[in-house]
C-alpha cells in the first residue's frame, strides 16, 4: 500500500504526528472478521476514541467521505511496522550454567 505525504495537506501532516504517537493507540480485533484496527484517542474530545483501520474510521471527517488523518496514520504505522525486521527471540529453556571455574557439573 502506497502512502503519499503532501506537506501542504493538513491531513497528511496530522497523520504523521498521529503515527508518531502510535504507542498511545489501543489495538482492537473484530471478533467476526478478525480484522485488526486501532482505538485512536480523539484530539478534540476527551475520553473519545476513533475506531480506525486503514480503510475506515468512526470520525466525522471519515463519515463525510474523506480519507481522514486517522486512516492515513494507520496506513503509515502499518507500512513502517511491516518494514521493520524484528529479531526473533529464541528462548533457551533449562540450559546448563557453569560454576565459577567454567565447569559444568551434573546436579546431585
């Protein structure tokens, strides 16, 4: 999915700012479809969250038929998150630990 950032477009600029604080978003999953979305805090109303995916949002701007700043922020976030390769954590259960001399001894 391509994301076009236009510095003259207020929604693009606002989306960049919102994507920068993605750690404040809540992650939500539609129990029927399994689709992942985000609860993004409203910047206008206290205690209001906009349920947002890359293609839909519950905010007024989106209901007017616009691709809102929330949707654009989700697109930016998902694009960046997908491009980051996180190292896979390998768990090492029950590995032997050497004593002070570096020797391994079976437990008694």
